[in-house]
C-alpha cells in the first residue's frame, strides 16, 4: 500500500517514508486515494480500550508498522501523559455529547497526535535506513506549536522549529511555547498571521527540495503539522472512542449513525472523521464549524474556495486560518484525480480562489454540513452552556456548540450529536470569563485564577504557574527571513 502525492503519481512512497517526509516534493500531501480497500473490522475495534484501538487503527493506516510494534509505540507515546487512561473522555452535556480532547500534557487536542508522531517518526528512521537528523518545521495557529515542542522535546535524532504569528495567539498559548525547555526545540514569532507562517513553511520545503539547500549536510526536513500523515492518522482514533462510548452507554445501537461537529481551521481534525467513516465507522454528517474566518463554511456551501477576504483576529485564534491545507487531501480522496487537485491548488496559489466541478461538490455535500459564528455568538454560547448545563467550554468548543445548534435546527431528523472540545477553557481565560458574565481583571494569568475562583473548574497542572516560567525563546522575524533562519539553525550543532 503506497501513499502518493495529492498532486502527482510521480511521488509514491511507503507509509513510513510518508511519515518521515511530511510533505511530498511537489508540494502535495501524501495520501491514499481511498481507505475502503483496507481490510478493517470497525465493530471489533469498538470493543478495545483506547490504546488498543489506537494500535489497531494506526497499523491499518500505516502498514509498515506491524501490530506488535505499534502497540509498543502507542504505549510509549501515551504512558502517563493524559489525565485519564482512556485519553479522551466523553461527557453528556444537555442533549449532546462532548468529546474532551484537551486532557493531555498541553491541554489541547493536538496532544493525541503529537504524543504519537515522535514515536512514529523515530521508528520510521530505522525502517527507511535514514541517518540524517530530522529538522521538524511547523507553523502553528496556537496549539500545534506547544504540543509539537512537548512531543519532540529531547527526542534523539530530531530538532524542531515552530513558527507562530507574533500577535495571533493567546498570551497563554504564547507563554507555553516560549517557555518550552529542551535542547532541540525552538519557537520563533512571525510578523504576520498564521497563513503567512504556513505559506512560509511550505515555501521553505519547496526551496530546500528544488535547490538542494541541505544536501550532504546531514539534515532533512519534515513536518509536525497535519499535512504529515503521521500527525493526522492518530486523530482518527478518537472518533472510534467517542462512538464506542455512545454504544456502551446506550445512546446508540451498533450500526446507528452519529453526527460529529468539529471546530476546524486547517481541516485536519474533521478530515480525521472522514477517515473514520472510510474505515467503516457509522459516521453520519461531519459538521464543519468555523469562526468569523468562514472560508470553509462558504466553500462547503458553494463549492467555491476564496481566500481573498478580510482576515479576522478572533477569540478562537487556532481557527484564524484562510488557507486550509488538509482540504487538499479530501479533494483528492473524493475525486481520485491528482491532476485536478494540482490544478486547483495552482489556482489557489496564483489567483486566490478555485471552484470544484459539480460532481465533486455533490460528493462534498453528501458527507459535510457547515456553519459559522462570530465572537459575539461564541461568547453567548459559552455563557449559555455554563448557565444551562454548568459546563465550561473554551472559545473553539463554543463555536462548535453554536454551530451544532444551527445544524440541529436546520436538520430536525439529525443523528445523535458529538461535539469535539478541542482546548481547555484556561487557554483563553479572558474570553471565557467574559462569556460567563464576569469582568476580567489583570492579565491572562490573573484571569485564570479569577476563572477558577468563579467556576471551581480546576486549572490544568501544565498551565498553573506559567507566568513564573523563564522565557527561553525570543526570536521575532519577518516572513521573508524564515528560510535564512531555518538554514542558520540547521547548520548549528547545538541550540
């Protein structure tokens, strides 16, 4: 089973090589054209515990890793890192179910995948006879950066550089990154938004590949963003876990469909749900929830993707994205046409927009629904959920909650709904406190304490005391300096 570039049949690699490379040389994403050819018994997987589910699902998606080896990698990746043994608990909130993905070491959903990627990548080095040091380049809209730095911290044979928008993440998110310890980690702020940072990283990959800038230097690039299949694949697991919980508590019978509402900007989290559906899980509708940067909502409603629009800095900054990289994988899987995908991505790069053919748009609408809400509606949702259900949610989860209500109103015969909760409310304490009707005082760190005093919800251990930690990463650069920054860091033996 080979992974190929979404833009060309020229680049076809093993699953282990896809994990190592991250991005294909032509700028495409490594993908399978379909997962339905995989021999997979979804019902049997639902009887397993979460870690066993992970091993089974990951071995199916990444067949270079035998089941026994994957079990060991999963245990190494998750041991003693999460608040609960099942990693991602579900909670009944009103008529819906909330899937809590923030119980890991950095209080964000990225922990599920980024606890595993270093394990997968390290094992892939041996499988592929790879001796170069791996330099991970990652752009983050807030949560990926810290989770990636935490996951790769002091992992032998790797270094990681995280680029983040200097004025586009919360104070808590920024503090998590710039105080990260480790001899192989680096966080660097970019003067621009996430799309600028993400485009810069892609351009670095292209320049290094085309100009062979690192050839013979003992360093090779890879990615920890969800453009890397090794980052995306572990996220499939929590859809199975959520469904199993609903079966076990009697909410659904085995085989009944479940709808999932996913707050997403880069489209990786919701694409993992489509992967689960392709593997046989009875997924009904995948609801894409956007904030004011509603490029995905418009696309899923019209078939036209247009990034030429105002960029809004919102209270849900991890979704402040106008170029959603993982959408490319979905278009490839639905169309099976890498030439079409290459053409669409070229149009997006050169013209800022594209429109998919009618047949492809119809396929999109068979699986996806979309909605959006602005900051005012987000805060209103936080308050409503707290008052009516005494459940405290962060801004991204609130976007999903509000869009879930829109979806249910528009589709009265919907299936049971699972809402993906992607971050701790303490990562965005000012907006959350305002949402429940309180007036924040002091900085974000003081606001965390205030939020705890008002609600009684515990502050995650990894966030407590964040203000007192030493800032270790101070770099702030212009986007055009990203390549030279990377090449300079790559040449340094010790950071």
